């Protein structure tokens, strides 16, 4: 069963001309969700991974399930001001301005191998900021993993241009 077939497309959301790829339909489908998580587990089970870092908020769902199956810790990467202890942060560009993500200063130890997980890669700005946070903490990014890639928007190329490995379970072109 292809994962892509379980992802709903919503036209003109959140604004005119956008084709929103809604992966909540994959999550609602117990078979599709299990297949997606199992596919990721099978990809990473033989790699040395110390932590899975999930990007807020949908990266928490896939990342948490994957960390559990891999038997490793889970690290939330959250929007500014959402984590309760001391953090470091990284700004990134939005279409109109900037935003910031943060991580606890004790979440990743030097030399730990970290898998970054999110639901979708479009421009790659948030993922790039997550990579920089892990690197600032002296962790090593094993790979950046996504359920959905929108390759025409350029996020994958952006991360690969930084020397990062990128994996996505499916692609939607032209978005």
C-alpha cells in the first residue's frame, strides 16, 4: 500500500493556489500509519542512532513512534517559548519574516547521532534550523527524515546543499 495514497490534498489551503498535503488522514488510518512507521523503523533499525529529534508538532507523532520502536530517546524541537527549561534557539526565514525553534540545552550530548524527523519538507527552513541546533550541540545528524517531500519547492536540495542526507517516504510534485 503506497503511503501517498493515504494523504489527503486540500486545494487552496491555507491560501489561494496552495495544495495542502494533509497527513492526518494517514494517521487516522491504522494500517497506513503502521506501515509508515514500520517502513521508517526498517530503514533505521540497523543504523547507529542515539536520539530522534522531532520538529513541532507533527514531527512529534512520527518521531515519537519511531524513537519508541528504535529504543532511543526522543527530543522535541519546539517553537520559541514552549520548552520549560533552558534552551538554545535558531531563527529561520518564513515567507513574511522570521520564526524561531528551540531545544533544551541538555537534550543532545556531544557526539550523539541524531535523526531529525518531520511530516513534510517544503522550503527546508525549519529543517535547516533543526540541523543547525543539533550541530551547535555537537551532535551528528544521521539523516533528515520526512513522510512527504515537495521537491519542486527546494527543501531537499537546500538540506543536501548543507551536506545532509534526506529521506522522504513519498513526493508530491508541482507543489
